[in-house]
């Protein structure tokens, strides 16, 4: 773990990283995206579903594919509609909050989600005041993770080098870019993956962060 403590900047993905996938928030967003696109493009729900997942895998996010292939779609409207999710059953991240507050490094949220949603989720799980800043998808011009562009942008935005950073995320493709750029990497909440390229792997981020505190 010493190799992580050498890093002064710690970047945390939001969805399924700062909260556990069992909260199933993304499972609410997917259908809303598919409905919006079906209505907006006048295509069947089935066709919309195929298109959304194709863009998600090709570009790291459906919205990037829509931006490239359907420039007439209002991305703000799409994003706002898609992210109107119910959070009532999502628990506060009390243990992670305590660990992050005690972890004396620069801490940023680095998410492919839009800022209003990221803010709402972070406030709901009570982690909003644990970070020095939020770098949301708008700041990448929707050229999001795993595109190296997003990583270069966050480095510029908060003025640090990739080699100063540790990167926590649940997506192996994002981990791969971070690693190539020289970040130390931690794959989070993926008990379905055995073989991976990350420097570390954890299914319990609160305990993992707590273990870094001396
Ligand atoms: Mg994620």
C-alpha cells in the first residue's frame, strides 16, 4: 500500500465505486436513457436499447455516441431526464466518509455522470464534503473515460501530473487508460472479475481507504 501513499492526488469514480452496485442506481438510469432516445429518434424501444448499449461500450457512455451521431439531440435535456432517479433506498456512506476525512491527500470525484446528478448523489450518501472538487462529464466535452482526453483534462483542471495520482474505478477499461498514463490503479467493487490489470483490487472501499491511514 506504500505505493499509494506516494501519490498525493486520489481520484474516485462515483457510480458503483463510491456507493455499492447493490444500490442499483445505474439500473434506473438505463431504461430512462432508452425511453428518451426511443422518443427523440422515433425508433422502437428495442432499437433504442441496442443503440444505447453499443454507444456505451464503444465510447464509455451513451451520451458521447448521441453527441457524435445525432447532433440535433439536446444533450442537457437527455442527461437531465436520464438521471432523475429515486435515491430513497440508498444508504449513507458513513464508514467511507470517516475514512476519507481522515485520509490527508487531495481527493477528487472523477465521473462520467453530469454534475447536478453527481452533486445530488454525493449529498444523499453524505460524501459531498469529503472532496476537494468534482470533475464531471461536462468538463470533458462528453469525451469521457476511458478516453485519455478526460484524464488529461482532469490533470490540467486541478493542476497535477498523472504520475502524482491514484485512480479508483469499477470499470477495467477506465483502469487500463489510467494505468497507461502512469496512475496507480484500484479496481473497486468487481467481485465478478478475477483477472485484472489494476495495481490493487477491493470490494470494500471504506476498509481499503481506512487501511491507508497511518
Ligand atoms: Mg463507475
